[in-house]
C-alpha cells in the first residue's frame, strides 16, 4: 500500500469524527495517524506535527489537558523550527493553540 496516504486518511477521518463531536471514536484513528507519521517521517516533520495537533486538540476536547499540552507544545516546537524563516505555517490549527489552557 501507500502508508503516507493511509496515515493522512486516518487523520482526516479522525478530524471529521472529532468535529462531529465524536472524539472517543476519533482517538484510535488520530493515534494511528500520529504513530504512522512518526514511523514514516520521524518526530520533526510537518506531517507528524499536523497529526500531533489533531490528536492534541481532540485530547483537549476530552479533558486530557496534560497529554494534549505535551503534544501541542511539541508540534509548536517542530513547526517553529521548520518554518522559522517564514512564519506563515507556524499557527498550529484553525482553532489555534490559545485554547489549550496552559
């Protein structure tokens, strides 16, 4: 197969579930997407950061703030390092990092 496509589809479907208020069923998809992106690209890659953000926001919705905060902070560090020269992609998510409550 195409593991990168599979990982992206898992993330997208998980994000749709979460957006519909189905955070619990979204979790295995988002966790799987992050795991696959880490295996494919390593920790410091945009796809890995994007999956970490999706999972972090969903964990936040479930009230798991400590785990959420760790994922979102790591994703911010990755994005900041990757896009330091052009801050256009540094924002974490359409909902923003400011809702993380740190």
